[in-house]
C-alpha cells in the first residue's frame, strides 16, 4: 500500500507499506529530533475481538530504557496512530533520540512506524519477535476464521492524505477476494476509490495480473 500527502492533486511525499505481521512482541527503530522537524509516528491495530493492553518501552541506542514504559488500552479492532511525543513526555525523550520502541501485548496486533522530516516521511517496518498464527477475527473480515488475510495497520484518506493499494497475483492462478476498509474504531469506513464509494471492494486478478485501488480524478488517474 502507498500512502502520501497530496496538495492540489500533486503528491508532496509518499511511502510504501507492506502488510503488518500479526504478533504479540515487536520492535521498531526510531530516530527523532524535534529541533530539526524530525518526528516518529506509530500506527497500531488490535486485531482481536477483545480489549487489549499494549505495552510500549522506548530504548536508547545502548538498549537502556529512557523512561518508564506506558500502556495503551485498545478496544476490539481499534486502530490508532500517534506521534511518539504524544505518548511519552517530551522531557523524557529529550531533544534528540535514536533507539528502538518495544511493543508487547497478550493479544495479536499489527504495527508500523512512520519517520517524518518536515512534510517528508517514510515507513519503518516492525520486526516481529513472536509472529502470531492467529487468523483475523471473522467479525472484522466477514469471512470464515480460516480465510487467509493480511492487514495494513494504517490507511490514511482525507485531510490532505491519500492511500493506494496494489495487488499482484504471483501463483499463476486467478485470484478473487475482498478488501475491507475500517475506521479507527474497527467499524466499516466508506471511502471513494476507483470511482466507487464503499467500505468493501471486490477484486479479481487473472494469472500474473495486478489490481490497483486508489482515489482517482476525472480522467481516472491516481495522484501516485
């Protein structure tokens, strides 16, 4: 998936994000310095059907915690995106920090880091220490528990942001399925993509084919 900041139909900055693995323990590298407009953001999604307590610990480059850990309580299927400075006191993080963020929970989650320098940003993949084999909840996807699924922890649309999803068929067989868009509370979110406004989009790919789901202008072009 590609996310970007769009102004006057032109992309100011963009990054590509791979599906986040479901896990109960992950780490992500961080680098922030507010004095030079360098910030770190985190997107998390609780993929379970119950409340989840997600523990966050910031480590410096020597592996030493820089402040006390904090716990985020997330509701079923809830998604959040926060700057690190919104989660931890700025005085604890200091004027500049290079290190890592340790994320731990009892229930599976998916996460991705976003590194900002002014309006420019890039995705930072989370390293899963304990991958979870738990499938997505059927309440979330509307399919059987055995339904193979992947999840993106962040989908940005509106307020100057746009997202584009591209699927590629690699097995040599026709692939069909559904794409579900959810709001931060895990509820269906209607967005306008490929000229349709819906929260669920169907796709069908021929062998080796591709499918792109994106906002489009009057000429059918995407901003990416």
